[in-house]
C-alpha cells in the first residue's frame, strides 16, 4: 500500500526531478519544438498559398480555355456561313452558266431553223417558179399557135410596159 500513499520525501524528490526536467525542457526543448511547429505551420501556409495560386491559375486557364472555345466556335460559325455563301454562289454561277449555254444552244437552233426555213422557202419558190414556167410555157404554146393570140399578147405586154414607165 505504500504505492498508493507515498512518503513526503518521495513526493519532494519527484517534484524536484519534475522541476529540473521542466526547466531543461523550457530552456532547450521548448524552443526547438516551437521552431518545428512554426516551420510546419509555415510549410502548411505555403502549401495553402500554393494551392490557392494553383486554383487561381486553374480558374484563369479555364476562363481562357472557355474564351478560346467560344472564339473557335465563332470562327467555325463564320467558316460555315462563308462556305454556305460560297456554295450558294457556286450553284448560282453554275445555273447562270447553264442558262447561258442553253441560250446559246437555243440561239444556234433558232439560226439553224431559220436557215433551213429560208432554204426550204427558196426551194419551194424555185419549184413553184419552175412549175409556173412549165405551166406558162404550155399555156403560151397553146395560145401562141394562133396568130391573133400572139398579137394580143404582144399588145398587152407593150401596154403594161408603158404603164410601168
């Protein structure tokens, strides 16, 4: 039971040993512990500051990336609009070229048709003239067989010439 009720001498020497240990720790150990704690606190503060800087840089990088993405989308929209304009322009130019070519073909066909029509008219005139001359030749031969008819024809032709002059 002596362990539960210590003597006064034991308590005194335990107090002296504790005081010496406390003074030694206060003088040499405590500053080292405080320096370690302060160094650790500084390291943690630097880590927090580094993390905040990294977060700010990440936020800035995200904003810049969003800006680049928006710019790229705007450029893409511009390129698509320009491509649509070019497509429309190319289609319109192709239509105009087709219209011009069709007009050329139609004009050439009209010229060809006019030439063929004129040629057919000329041919028809020639045939009608030949037919009329053949008929006139036969009629004149029949009428010229009679002398009275010849005289009448000559008189009629002379009268017509006088009227025209």
